[in-house]
């Protein structure tokens, strides 16, 4: 069962508030992926505004987990994959749980 859209937008606002005003800006914000939506975009925006770096800790792909629930052809899976690829590439630094994931990110998405 999915949450109503209002819950999603409330979480986006809460996360943005915390990253912009609730904590001192460190040199970097570390985001574990997944979940990528909305955390990657919100953290990227906050680090651009406040001058920090975005470091992404790749454990899996959010879109692939979503595909198990919705099916690979579902439009939300496609949107999630595009989002993850585009916003993930905006990270300043990356590290991966496995060498295989590191190699896949480099080969398919150009992420080092």
C-alpha cells in the first residue's frame, strides 16, 4: 500500500528543512541509496545552496526494488530509473557496496 501524495510532499519539506536549517552544514552529506526518492535530489539541492558535497553510498538501485513490486514495465519504474541515473550522476563522490556495482555504474551510467 502506498502513502498518499501529501505524506510524500510533507517528507520532502521536512527533509529539506532539516538539511537547510536544522543542522550545521558539514563538509559533505552522505546519502545511502536506496532510497533515492526524494533523498538524492533534496540532499543535492541543500548541498548546492549551503556549499557542501553530496556523497552517495550505493547499496542497490531504488528502481530495481520498485520493479519487484510494480513490474519492470510500470511507468513509475521507468521514471524512478531516469531520476536515479540523472540525480545520482550529480553526486560529488560515490562509493559502492560491491566492485560489481561500481563497475556497472561506470559502464552504464558513467558514474565514477
